[in-house]
């Protein structure tokens, strides 16, 4: 298995856990205060978009913008608010499409770029391996939160770190 394949497999495994829960989630109920499943999907798609931009800049030898330079919480709110007018189906489609594009971007990276440091969406230097690990872990955290929430879906989870 190539390094790229391993990265994609790791992302797919994390995504698969979350995706398996989607049919069990009432899309009208809040999972987190103010966030239904739609907002959660918008949030994750927004981070995929930011990583894609970083990887594309890395591919071209450029320094990317840092969309999360104002902080993670600010960027999280922004990714959700910019997709506010989308309906659930459109958000679900974007969630799938952004991950597909992220995987295509990883596949298109030159081998030497895989180990070179790059600027991450929040402005720090890191590696593609770190990005993949952070984002796989991020989705696994949301999956764990949803599993916990499904035990009492009338009470949003107030203490998530995801």
C-alpha cells in the first residue's frame, strides 16, 4: 500500500463510522447546542475545503491562506454560517463532494510533497501525515459524540471538544 493509499484509507475509516450513524440521526434535533446534523456536516465540509486549499498551495509551492487564523471556534462558526441557506440534502452532498475532492487532491500530490512541511489551515507548519491524523481523529470524535447523543437525543451535547 502506498503512503497516499494509507492516508486515504485512514480518512475513509474515520468517515465510515460517522456515515454509518447518519440514518439514525433525526436531522431536526440538535446534536450540539445550535447544531443539527446539517451544521455538523457543514462544519466538516468546511475543514475539508480548508485542507484542500492548503494542499493545493503546497502542491504549487505557495503559502496558503490561513482561514482559521482567527481561531478554530471562529472558523467553525464561519463554515456553518456561510452554508446557512443550504438545505440538508445540499449540505450532505457537499460533505461527500469535499471529501472526494480531498482524496483526489492527496492522490495528485507529487511523492516528494508527501513528506515536506506545509502550512496548515490554522497557520502552523505541519505534515500531510499530521493533517490526515488530525482530521481522522476529528471525525472519530464527532462519531463518539453522536453515539453518546443517540442515548438521549433530546439533549444536545454541551461539552464536545470536536
